[in-house]
C-alpha cells in the first residue's frame, strides 16, 4: 500500500471541499444580507402605506425587526429606496438617525394591498 499516493488523494479532496465550503458560506452570508435589506424595505414601505410617520428611528426599527443597529444601518446603506436623515432638536443639534422609504414616485411609495385597510 502506497501511503504517499493515498495521502495525496485525500489532500486533493480536502482542498476541493475547502473551496466548496467557502463558496457556500459566502453565498449564505450574501443571502442573509439581502433578506435583511428586503425586510427593512418592506417594513418601511408598509408603515408608510398605513398613515404612520414615514420616518422611523433606529430604536423603532430594532424593536420591530429584531435586527441590530449595525445590521439596520448596513441594510439601509445598501438600499436604493431608503433615504437616511438626521432629526434635530430645537437648537439644531442632531439627536437621532431616521430612515424613510422613498422611491421618488408617489404612486410607488404607497403600496396598495388588498385585504388591509389604508388610512
């Protein structure tokens, strides 16, 4: 039995499996980021459509979505339809970051979903 050849075969198999595992892990990571972005966009779009304030603070979004502040900011930064802003107090000092769903077209900003009341 030639142990050197056997060891070479197992080494090649391990190298191939390492590459496959890395590709699958990266795909899973990208899919999770996409799902978080879509959850944030859908939540902001639905809140806008039901007559609530279109601007949501990070604390409101953390409570509603169960995501961390970093995940919400990452998803908002990658989104093309979420506008980021800063709320200021009476003296003009910034006090909180607010996020808002905005496509630029009013017909698209307010969704029409059958079976749910519109305010």
